[in-house]
């Protein structure tokens, strides 16, 4: 890997285009390196993972809304919308499928200086590949690039400390991935990255306080914008530049300012794009930093026994966990039983209380209104707080995979004064966890979440197809869509007509 120093430059400086971060990303995207076999296998795993969570979310209101919007934009040959036959405009198919992937907060993650869900790259690249008749092998190459760029940006540039939403790294990664997949030249990719970044910087209010359904729409919007940016760049249109380093650019005014230098790692010329192997998926439908605490709660409940004995629980964890999903956020909504699912998903005290009581976690039952309103849950919930522990913060930011951790230490004080302590560094499903996810677990997740939504024959057809995606020819990628019976889709909420009809 090469480390690139990125800082603001004055307009009067002689700052060559080839030294700009957007151009360096474009050069990585245009580098025709092969995809290692283990990376191709992981791409397939994540495509299975995305299909699983799409099946689980297909009847939820935000997903139904996005789907109805997409279905008003027919195109031939077009791209596919999850669960539905027919061709639709690629950017709208990416929109609908992106919302379905993101709705339950149940797919893959990478955490470093910034948060990311790199599986958000899959819907836009698949949609464009379907519409343009791209080969499966080129789709895999594009996804390897998209994962690499989003993960490398997340390693080097923190957005959330300046209250910028993490999808600002997704726009450039989708543009870069499309550039690889479509075999575009560095100049075209560079222009599309600049446009995509310029149009996808937004505040983190979408993940603060009372969290709405926009949390699911935000990555899909960034992906849709990136597709349109690539289209304009292919047609010869330019972008604001230097987009990162400019005097009025992203670093100068949205991030740490003209005095700061960011260090961004990118693959060297000829170096394979392997970053996908550093990401990890979720066993539980909840914000990633709650994955290990859920597993910790399941383990602790046997030691505690009668939960009525609990006087207080303090979770010692990283700065990120404390201020984003813990009591360090200062959000009273995180203790509100009437809060939205999206808000409860970002409330570690709620999640830990339910996991401790139930010994399990479910993407629907654990968030049900009647579950959140249980009197004993509310009582326990209000006994739980978080504090930052510098050691957990250090481990969160460690670059050593064996040390990097997203867990917590729980100190449970009983009414008797006895203290029960335990800790867990990584989730059970993490590559270094007790039960790491492999192909078998991804397939099992898809099978479980698609049960009752997709019939058994269609489930098997999809699994057979996706596991040989690298062999699919141009025009065959429509087979990656999972069809849902119309009578199942009919159970989705009725969505009022809007502008698009």
C-alpha cells in the first residue's frame, strides 16, 4: 500500500491534477489487476448477504416506497428491482435495492477512522452491469475496487467528527467501482469521483436524535448520485476540482481545515485490491458496535441469573461506541420506548437490555413496539450506561487485526453490592470471533431470512447462480435478481402515489 498525504492547497498553488486524491483513486480504479480468488469468494459471500437482508426487509415501508418509485421508471433492457420481474432504469433500481439492503442495518461493515457499510456498493454496480450487459467477471472487478476505495477512505479520513455522514465516502467508491467495471480511463473516473463526492456530502443529523427512515435511503441516494455522475463524466462533463484539496473544497470547509493533513492508504500500481477481506458482516440486525455487546449479554445472563438483582450496568467501551450509540450521545430518544426502530437500533442500552433478557436478537421481534414497552425492559434499560475507556478507544483504532476491537467490558453491579464483570472484544461472527462467518453461514443467513418470502426453488436457483457469477456472460446478470411471489409483495404497506407514476 502507498500512503498519500492529502491537504488543502490554495488556488494560486501549482497543484497538478495527478497529485490530487481523486486522480490517485482513479488510477487505482483503472489498474487492471486480477482479483485474488479469496476476494472473489468474499464478493460472492456479500452478494448472498445482501440478498438475505433484502428478503428480510422487502415488506417494510421504506423499501416498499423506494420500490414503488423505481417501478415507475421502466427501461429495456434495464436493471432488476429486488423481487420483481421486468427492467427498470439502473439508477432507480440501484435506489430501490440500496434501500432494501440498508433498511435493517443487517449487512457488512468496516470501522476505522470512519464508519462504512461497503456492501452498499453492490446494488449500484449490479444495476449498471445488468443495464449495460456487463460480464460477471467485470462486475467482480468493479466490486473489488469499490470495497477497496470505501475502506481505504474510511481508514484515512474521519467524517463523523465533523458531523458529516459516512456516505460521503460511498459516492466516490461507487464511481471508482463503476470505472473499473466499465473499463473507463483515469480522466473519466477522476471527473466522476469529483462529482460524486461534491454531491454526497451531508450532515450526520440522519443518525442523531430521533432517527428516521432516511437512514436507509441515504446510501441509496449516494449510489444513485454516483451513477448519474459517471454518466455525465462519460459524456465529457467535468467536476469541481480539486474536490478534496481545493481552497473551498471538502477538507478546507467540511473536515479538519487547511492546517490538517490526512494520510490515505491506496494500493500501489499492480497491487491487488484486497480490502474486502478486512470487512465483516453482522449476525444481528443492529448497529455494528452493538454486535459484540449482544454476544456479551447472551453470555452474561447465565452468570447473573435473576435479572431483578441488577442495580446498574456500566459498559466500558470506545469513544465511538459511547458517543454514537451510547449515553455519551446525550440523546434522550435512546431511552424512549416510543422511539423509531432506527433510533432503537442506535441505542446500546436498549439493545443490551433486550439481549440480556431474551438471550437472543431478532430483526423484527427485538424491535417490536410491545417489546420496547415491556415494563421490566424499561426498568432494566434505564439502569444501563456507557463510559469511554481509553484502552477500548485505542483498540478500536489499532491497525493490527489481532488487536482491533469493537467490544466492551460490562460491569454489572447487583443490589447486594456484588459486581459481575466480563468483556468481549469482537462479535462471535467476526473473522476472529468464536463463530466466524464463512460461505456456509452466509448461505444459512439467506435461507433463514428468505424463508416465507422466497420459495425454496427460487432460493436454490439464486444460490446456484450467484456462486458462479464470475462465469456469467454479458446479458446474464439479470439472473442475480431474487423473485418474490406477487402474493407476498401484496402484503407490503400501501404507498400513496407521488410525483412519479
